C-alpha cells in the first residue's frame, strides 16, 4: 500500500483557501484584498498538479481497467458543478474543474503506465502543451486556419478562450509530476526562472500593462510563467519543510485537503447563500465567513451522512449510473435555477462522499498463486 503523502493534502488544503479568494467576489479597491484575489486564481494550479501526481503514483500497481472508469464517472458526474455555477452544459459545453481533472489525470496515468518516461519528459511535455496554445493563437490569425481555430466547436473546451480548456491547462498535470519527482533545490531554481523572464519582459516593454498577469481566460504568457512560479515554489517549500500533523494550522489544511472535493461543492453553495443575503458587502468579513461556514457545513455532512447509510447505495456500478443520469437530467427536467442549483449540489455531495468507493468497485482481484513454492511479496 502506498503511504499517504501529507504534503499533497496540505497543498490541496491551501488551494481550498485560495479558491475562496477567487470565487467569493467582492467589490474593493484595497490592494491587499486585490492581491489575495489575484493569488486565488492560481488555486487550480495546485489542485491539478496534485491530481496528476496521484494518478502517476497509481500507474505502477493499478491497471487502466481499474483507474479509467472512476475518472469517466468524475468527468460526467462533475457536470453537477457546471449546473451549480449556472452553466447549461447542453447549450454551452464548457470544460470545468472536474472535467479537466479527469482528463489530465487519465492522460498522466496512461503515459506513466505504458511508457514510464523519465521525469524530464514530463517537464518537456508540460512546456510543449503551452507552446501548442501559442501555435494555435498564431494559426487563428492566419487566413487559411482562422475559420478552424476560431470556430465555436473548438473554443471553450479544446482551445481557449475558456475556463479550463484542454490546451493549455493539461500542462499543469505534467509539470506537477516533474515537480514532485524533482528535488527542493531544483524546484526552487525553476521557480526563479519564470520570475526572471517576467522581469525581463517588464524591462523590455517598460509597460506593466503589457505583462497581462491576470489573463487566465485565454492564458497569456505572463499568466503561464507565474503559474509555473507558483507550482515550483510550492513544491520547493513542502520539500524543504516536511509537513507534519502537529499544529492546528497543519491539521486544518490537511482537513481541507482530505475533503477537497466536498469543499469544492460546499463553498460554492455557501458563497451563493451569503451573496443572496447581501453579506458580500462586508468585504473584510466575507471571505472568513465563507471559509468558516464551509468548514462547519462539511463537519455537519461528515457527521450526518454516515448515519443515513447512504454509502450502502454506492457499492454497485448501477448506483453510479443512476447518479450520472440524475446529474444529466436535472437541467432538462427543471427550469428553475434555484431548483437546479440545489439538486446539483445534492448530487455533488453524493459524488464527493462516495467517490473513494469507486476504486474498490473497479479493483481487479489478482489470483492467488496455488504453488506453495511461488510466493509473491506485495
């Protein structure tokens, strides 16, 4: 059995806090709050890198038949999150966080399972994925390819603009594996490189507005470089200072990281409720309230849900098919946005609380050797 790496849960827990800064929008001109909101947009960098790492870890002792079906379930059932953020995925197909996690983790798993490449190949692949995006931008401006690359059936899911398009967002999963396998010193050096390039671009242009650090929607070069800084610097820190479950801060972040999928749904629910109550006007209290109430609601769910024996319903493949069907039918049956929001939130909680069961449902049972002279050490 692979020992759980606390540093990965720690990074996910920190990303949960960053998500609050990013998703709970407030109206302010305060530079400190604006800075927190800016860093919040990089929460996905930590989530995606950890997802790629966990998929990579499983490649040496799990088969595609065991790993890929749960990711398919996550991809489809993850549309419940789209429904919560009022995206009609039948009219506006958009790759959101759970879809790109399913795709990126699956791809990393397959690459490692079949090829076992050296770590620097993951680095090269990650960088190339962003340069494919740059190439796509150039082709979109050409007369011959403009109609293809500017078509609505490519944009929004494969190429930007879009929330988490396949190109270039898959780069995070591959760079995450490289960062995890690299030393603390290597990660530190690699975190300094994009900062040096950004400073060089700033000195060359002499116009901070041209740096465009905030263009996540169409991922500018500067946003990519700062994403790389956040990724490598984060892994440099957790490698230099090993995470231990010894103080209240570490325990809190590990709690969030261990329940990150549930937190994803719960914090969006809390943000919507507080926003409708007008609490977003209290700019210094809004983010702490979102975080506090999200943690409180997670605690309530973790206490109440096991008592409902709902887990027993998700020990079969048929139950997961029913859940997926409910997720996909909800926006077709109901037109009221509040009803869709609440139902998709409920399906999301069911997904979050029971998703770990899928690895047991699809686990391949290896035959026990009958020859007593042949003993396999696991």
